[in-house]
């Protein structure tokens, strides 16, 4: 699904209207999508069926009134706080406000929000730029203080739809239903802290209009990424399932290698052989993982049989390690995952490689101490172009860059995944998918999505506070089940 700037979304919608689409029908359907999400939020949180609309004079206010009409029809008690005179509202906003009143909805000015049900943010949309002030800022602050769940229509009020920057104050949404196509501002800077659970609302934008859009990125969706799951043949043997060779772990950091190795096995690889630096003390290792000290000769023997490789987790950055990593990379032509200490400036990257830096490691690769988000993303794309690699820039969200292609965004995952070892688990899973024959692009999309999904599933049981990296591996099976059932 294309991800666009706020300006591009406005252009595409105008393009559709000029070719016969009806703006009133667009708004009615946007209201239905928002209302359905609001009803689900109430059900999930066992809230009373009470909704308060916060509306302003523009078309986002009209979306809120359209949602209010649907909620009234579903038995909700709905009131609207309109922060501007009705006669000063846009034509579409006035139309749906009047229809809302005809259905029995109550419109009043800004006042006490109350303490029951949920709020629907119908204030400022993607056309907003600048600073909020006056009654709008008062309403934002009051909504955030209320403690009530907030559903934002299209984008949380106060968030710039193109830059992801906040104009003085912004709604902290529990759920955001972005309409039609996701806006790039939802994913930049600290925007995800405001967005909450992101949903895509269908307001009837024609497929021709979607194809007309000029994307900044693509939003990864499960239907697409699950299609990349490698098939399992009934008569396959362990080498057909995939042989992963890994060079990882050093004294004090063998846990990273164990996590990557076990994740590769749980991700479907038939054999995992873990090489560790000579002299590294090794304690308990999963029974299924083969391990031995690294030497150039043994490494080359393994590569002759291996299907994929992972390098880097827990290796350290000593001069000796750097030489061993360089030797391991030399003449390597297998699909590879490079993470952590295997990522350093001017490293030789194998063909069909996936690099998985977090933002700090990416800055190190670029030789920069600090970069603005937009520049970091631009230079990450340039890195993927120059090195002809797949670059997984880990974070919230995770960006996946491909050489000379539009990047993807994976916004799934849970905050509890910000824990030591989470990236090592991803490394092993990606290596397993490569070993089973996935193309690097497809392995990156599928692996990042499954990893994020496992994190969400684990957090539901463990909570975001208690989640640790090994929990992700324990929830691979449930994540894979969803892909198989899709």
C-alpha cells in the first residue's frame, strides 16, 4: 500500500473527484470506518457505549459527525463539542452536522469532556501545518488529560501529516484510523508515540486513484508479506530445509549467538552451525545447535554446504575480531545477514546480503554522530543503492530499503521489543528464511513482519514490561500460524 505525503493525498483525492467520485460519499464512508473502529475499541476495552466528538470547522469535523451518525444508529450515546460556529464550517461538515442533529445527536460548545466512553478526534486533519493555539490547544490538552481512549480520524490533531512533527501540542491517540492511504508523517520522528494502534480506513478511493499516487514508501501488509512464506515439501530433508552457518558470540556475549541460532531453527532452518571465536567459554547451548570454534578452514568447509549465513551478533569490535569478520566475508557468495559487529564502515558486503542496523549502528556506518530523521532515511536509501544490499533499519517503525526501489515500512511490533537480544532473534529468523530459498527482499519483509507479530503476541501474554528476547522465539509458532491461516 502506498504511503504518501499529506499534499499528495489531497491531490489524489481531488483527482478522483474530478473524475466522478462524490466527496459526500467519501465522507460518509470515512465516518463508517471511524465508527466501526470506535465500536471495536469500546468492545475491546469494555467501555460504555458513549462517544464524545471533538469537532472543528473543516472536513475532519465532517468525518467525525458522519461517524457520530453511525454510532447513534448502533445505540451509542453521542454528543459533539463543536469548537467553531456551525455557520463557519465547511459545506460538508455542515451537512453531516445537520444530519447528526436530525438523528438525535447533541451539538454543544467546548466544555467538560466527562469521564465515560471514548473520544473521537475530529479537529485538525492532514492539511494542518504550524502551531495549535487557543481553544484548539485547550481541547487537545483536555482530551489528553481526560484519561479516556481517543480515536483519531486520519491523523492525531497537531501532528503534521508530511513531516511527523508536532505543532505545539498533539492528541495522544489510542487508535488512529488513517483514511485511504497512510500518510508519511505517521511514521516519522516520534509520531508513533501519538498514533497508537494504526488502522487503514477505506473511504471508497477508487483503485485508479490509488495507482495514480506517488508513494514515498510502501506500507507492509500481512496479505502481501505472508505470500512470501517458503513452501514446505513433504519429502524434504534437513539440507533442503536449509543449512545456516553463523559466526557470532564472544566472551560475555554468547547469549546473542544462542538467540540467533535458536531463532534460525525455530524459523524453519534444518541445520544451524554456530562458529564462535577461539577461546570463548561456552556453557549450555540448545541441543539442536551444532557449535565449534571458528577457523578459516572449518568456516570454508561449512560454507560449501550452507544455504545462508549470519554474522555479527555479540562478536565484539577488537582488531582480531575485525580480521576474522573480514576473512569470513571474503569470497562469501551465500545469502547473508549482517548484524551488530559485522556492520562497520567500508565492510565488504556479500551479494544477496541483508544488513540489520539499529539507528545508532546506521549512524556509525554513515560516519555521522547525529542526523535528522529525514536525512537519515535519505542516506540509508543511498547506502542500499550504493552497496546493492537490503537494509533493515530497525526501530519503531522499521524501514526496509532496497537498491533503487521504494522502501517499505513495517509499523507492527510492541514497545517491549526494545530489549537486549531482540535484534539477534531477527538475525536468526532472516537467515532461516534465506536458507529456505526466500529472495533477500522477500525474506526481509516476511522476517521483519513475523518478528514484529511475535512481539505483539508475546506482549499480550507477558506485557510490554516483562517481554524479553527469548519470548519472541517462543511466539514464532503463533506468528507463523497466522501466516499459514491467512
